[in-house]
């Protein structure tokens, strides 16, 4: 058997099967928790999310919040992601 010592990175050629509506979880990372909360409230203003603190870096420079929100379809799910990603207070959205 020939095993590749350097496997190719995982790639998904098919869209995942997501049944809408569903609850979706975003992890939002930034440097200022209050600014992140405001950003989340602005982006998700039409649908009230559940927000919980996730983690703060050991040096206190970064913090992350979990944002759990009901999404009706893929367009809305991707819209939240895009709008959060593009907000000045947000560094990363997972």
C-alpha cells in the first residue's frame, strides 16, 4: 500500500446539506468586547442573537464571543458572516 506522507488539504466540492431554518453559531473575534457587542447588535438587528463570552487571550489583547442566531436560508447566513467580517471592530469570524 502506498500512503502519501503529505496528504492533500481537505476540499469540499459539494455544498454541505444544511436544513433551513436552523440555528447557526458564529465565533466573532476582536480586541474590544464592547465594540464587538455593538457590531453584533447592528448586524443582527432584525433577529435577536444569543451572545456568550467565549475566550480572552492570555495577554488580554483579543476576545471572542459566540453568536447563536436563527437563520432562515443560506443568503441570510452568508449575509451575517459577510457583514460581521466587514465591521471595523471585528478581526475574524469563524
